[in-house]
């Protein structure tokens, strides 16, 4: 039986810059940082309190999109918004009710590699 997602890939152009961004601004911890093929590194970050890891994948000739590359769950959306904006994270709008479910609140932001990130609450069904 499946239990959870082990890791998700996030395309980056600069692994060191992305590592500093997620460690310093999001508070993620390094789970793995090991040499990999062709001078790359296999980097996986642990989300505090979570099971899923974030793995940096090389961005190859692709532009970051306007669809969230990573969705995060927040148990205090306003506090997370304030913490991230104070840390210098580019947030596109303040938290707002989601058009798909009024009990969900969310905001969008950009990481150091210009990926769009979604931070949201889990609403009622």
C-alpha cells in the first residue's frame, strides 16, 4: 500500500543559491548533499515536521512556469506569509480565499530560481 510521497523534484539553475534560499528563508534542513554525475550534487531538503523531501533537479532549457512547482500546507497562513515576506521572499499577493474552496486560504510566492510556490491551508471538504 502506498503511504506518502518520498520526494518531489524542483528544477533549479543554481543549487547553492536554491539551497541557501530554502534553508535560510523556509527553514528547511539538508537531508542529503552528495556528489552526483557530471559535477552535480544530489541535494534533498527536509521540511520541518514533514515526510516529503525536496530534491533539486537541474533546469535544462526550460523557463519557470506560472503554475506552482511546489504546494506547501500551512497551519497558520498569515504567520507564514509575514515570516516569508519579512525574510525577503517575493510573495505575489497576501493570503486570500481560494476560488476553488472558500475554506482554503493561500498565497503564491517565487523562490530564488523563479519557480512559483503555493502556500495554502487545508480547508474543509
